[in-house]
C-alpha cells in the first residue's frame, strides 16, 4: 500500500506544480498587456507597446515553462 500513496502524492505534487505555472503565465501575460496599454495611452503610440510587451510577456511565460518543468 505505501507505493499507492506515494504515486498519489506524486500526482498531486505534479498537479500543483503545473497549475501554479499556469497561473504565473497568466499573470505575466496580463501584466505585459496592461503595461503596454498604459504606455500606449501615455505616449500616444496606440498599438506599438501593447504588441511589443504582449509578445515579450508570452516569451517570458514560455521561458518560465521551460525553467519550471526541468526541475
């Protein structure tokens, strides 16, 4: 029976790790988009910073996935 409990514990740990990564990705992307919108509004460069920071945030989120899943 101890092996079954260990498998369940590993499954729950993996679920917690990967769901946490998803929320971190969402936060990074939302902050990037929000920052781009604010910069575009203050500098009057409507789509430029929103696009650049959105793509940068997606790249940072993908990097986060690679780093976090290697552990």
